[in-house]
C-alpha cells in the first residue's frame, strides 16, 4: 500500500494520481518527487508548441475589424479558442510534471484574464504560454511586468483605452484615464486590498501606465523580449506627462520607464509578499491559511527578491501542507483533470472541455479579474453539488467496464475509509465507479 504522503504529493501538489503513480512517488520519495518538478522547464510541450502567439492574435483582431466576411472570421476565432481550451486541459491532464502544471494554473488564475471581453479571445491562451509558462522559473517581478504588458491583460482591463488627459492624444481627443488595470495590479496582483495603498496611488499608477497598449502600427517598432517580437507597444503621445508620486516615491516623468520602475517596486514590496503568500497557502494548505505558514512563505519571497522557484520550494516544504490529506475541495477543473488521470482519458480534450462546461469552470472564462475562487464554500452550494453528482453518474455510465475497486486502490487507497471500500465492494455495475468518484477521498485533495 502506498503512503499517505504519496497521496498528498499527487493530489495536493499534483493533479491527481494515475494508476501506478503513488507507488512511483513513494519509490522516489514524496518530497523529492515534488521538489524535482519545480526545476526549470525546457520549454513548451506537446500541443502547446503549435498554438498561435499573441502577436498573431492581435493581427487576427485587426483583420477582423477590417475584413468583410466578419461572421466567418468570428467562427474561425471561436474554433481556434476551443482548440486553445482543449490543449490547455490535455496538457495538464497528460503531464508527467503535474506539480509544475498546478503552479502554472495557480499563477494563471492569479493573473486572470477572461474572454468576458471579446477582443481578448485570440490572445488569452498565448497569455498563459508567454507570461506564466515562460517566467514560472524566474522572478515574480518579471512575471508581473510581462502580465501588465501583455495584450490579453491590456485589453481585458481596458488599458488600451486609457489616455493621459494632459497627453498630446488626450488634449486632442478629449479622452482620459482608465484606472482598471492600475487598480487590479494593486488590489489583485500585488499588494492586496489591505496593502496600504491609496486612491491617489491608483491614479498615479494609472497615469504611469498610459501609453501601454498594442502594437498595431503598419511599420511597428516592437518591443523585443526573450520570446521574440511581442504585440506590446508604448505610445508616447498617449502617455500622461509630468511627475508622479507613487507609494511615497517621486517619479520624474520618464515615460515608459516610470511604469516599469513602479511595477518592479511593487513586485518586491512586503505587502505583495504577504498577499502572494496568503494565496499560496490558501491553495496548498487550507481555505483559512495558517498565519505561521503564511509568514514562512512571505519571508522566502522577501529574502529571495520574489524568486518563484524559491517561493514554490518554501510552499512544498511547509509542514502544514502535508498534515491533512483532504483539507481542500477540488474545483471542477481539478475534478475533471483528476478523473481523466485516474481513468486514463487524459488525451480526450473535447470530453474534458464538455465536462468543465457542465460543471461551470471553463479555461480562460473566469467570472472576474479575481479569477476562479479557491474556497470550498464557493464550489459546494446545493445546485453545484447536484451538478457534480449528475456528472459523476454520467462518467460511471460510459466507463462501466472500468474496475472501480482497482482504480480506487490505485488512486485513493492510502486514505480510503473502510466505509468507502465496503460501499464500492458491495455496489454493482456502474454504481461502483460512481461511488468511488463521489467519495470524499476523491472529491478532496
């Protein structure tokens, strides 16, 4: 029988066990297995390598606006987006590095972008590849800057419409500031709602970020990055001139550089460390994060200057993260992925996508810039529970040939209660698998 620590490694840090995984984790050592997957990655894998860049997405949007057959072009964009969603799920479900995939999902949800704004449909998948995956082995500050400059975030939070009132473009057009991006950077991405900033700081940061927009010029001067040309462009004529005061520091009005300096200051701020640590501990330990665990992770963040691998290792080494095997409820996405891994249908992107839609958590469709919630109370309402049971029964019907007891022993065996084992043994037909999937041991992580 595999160990409880192997179960925690596979479920708390990974995305659920496949048959044989728990024994393999025990053979390597659960902690070593987790830490080994936090090493830098060589690049994109599988279907992700063939998907379009944000630059291509922006060009598609421009073509849509200028094109005559807009209906056909919109249909093509929707098909491409469904491919993005499917590739996202298949990549996670089939990964040999599920711990890495869980941290990717955490940061993608932290910097949430959603197709609530239609214009970001062609670029939201690229955001995950170009911002999250490309920088998950680097610093938080680098990820923050990349997120804030990416066309998905610029479009989702309206910065493409933000123009400095006293800028050349602002005075000519009579248009003004949009504070959405600045507000969410402070409230959600860095310091947190109680981080100590003021409305004046929001306004100052918004002014610093004016001119941060898309590169849509016919002869573009494109920002260069380690991934090559991107779709970001700084537009000086839209940038609010003059000195700004942000978090008590005076910035001389140096154009794009002021925004970069402000973001990097935020990326290393103590309030940011505490906010990030709280979210990480909530995700990996408990809905109500233990204060000592938060302190340990925040300290690792500050001491390392926000080095993400260092922060991730601090989370993995938390005693509290290994103490209670089933402290967290699985979100619908996690339930779908863990079911796919347990039943070996990791390559069935369309089926997983349909399941996520049925359960209410589709990739890239978060309900707000806060991302998807990370507390049990947000996923366990009466209607949501009935929907889960309906889906589980559907899975049991089409997977009737599966040896449910063998799967249960392989994926939840170390924590399976005698009552659950007895119920599965006594059930008949597809009821066996239904009971296994509905068990608290499988529904929680």
